[in-house]
C-alpha cells in the first residue's frame, strides 16, 4: 500500500503544512512499495516498446504511462488509446490534435510513436515519464485525504499550459482558461486563492493571467 500524505488540518493551516512538508512527503510516497515496483518495472521494460500496440499490450507499462498524464481512469480503453498514439501529433488533423482533452496530445507528443525511432528509445525518456507519474500519483493521494488540497495543487502544476492554449484568447481577471473543457474556471474555487495565500499568487503569475486580446483571431 502506498504512503498516505499527512494533512493534519483543513484550510489555510493544512495548505501551509502541505507546502512545507511536500518535498519530504513526496519522497516517502515515491519509496512506497507499490509506487517503487511500478517505477522499477517501467524503467526495465519501457525500452522494449517500439509501437503503441506494444505499450497497450503491457498493463503495467500502460498504467504508469497514463498515470503520468492524469489519464489513469482510461486504463481499460486500450483500443482508443492505441488509436490516439498511433496517429501521433505531427499531423494537424490527427486524433490527438483534434481532441478537446489536451492531456492526450501531451502524452502523444511525449511518446512520439510517429517518429523514427519513437521517444521510448531515448535514454532520458523513462525518468521524464516517471517524474510525471510520481507527481500525479502523489496529488491523487492528497485528494483522497482532502480533495480541496488536490485542487489547489493542480493549477500550480498545470495552469501555465492552460494560459497558453489557443482557447484562451481574452483576459478575464480571477479566472483561468481550461482548454480541455474549452471554458473558464473561477480561480477563487481553489482554497489557496480564496485565502489569498502565496500559492495563489504564484499560480496567477505562472499562468500569465494578464493575457492580451488576440485581435487577429
């Protein structure tokens, strides 16, 4: 069983505690037997993967791969995943490029099955995917303890890409653009923003909320 993050308080006190202890808690979480076994298996076998079919045929490799991009709930959709990855990202009309959920595009670009050789053959590939997997799984574990805390962590990790999405064309103070759903999310829904903590300010800055209107669009 994986280590369960410790969040002894709710609200601002809990958020501050999580921020202070996150590095050590993440390290302990990464060394949990379940997480460690998944990582070791991935490191040992991902280099054998040459095609999208190879990947979806190995449950354990696919589990880590999807988990790295927050797509763990799609683990049973092997045919769908294979189609997305096989079409790749180089073609603007590929499935991944046309999907609203850009997590699949990020995964498709990372694996590069439309390249020769695919990125799975690169020496630094395992560590990149494993790092993403560890971060996402830790966030999920935090959510099992306190989902509001997890919601506060997600924008810190992901709003930079939200703000640069083509769906985000106009400046809307106190809102963040969520390209996967093509809609705006009120940032005050996140605990860190409600309480005015530094985490929220960092989020706003990293997301570049002061976006300029794209008058050419």
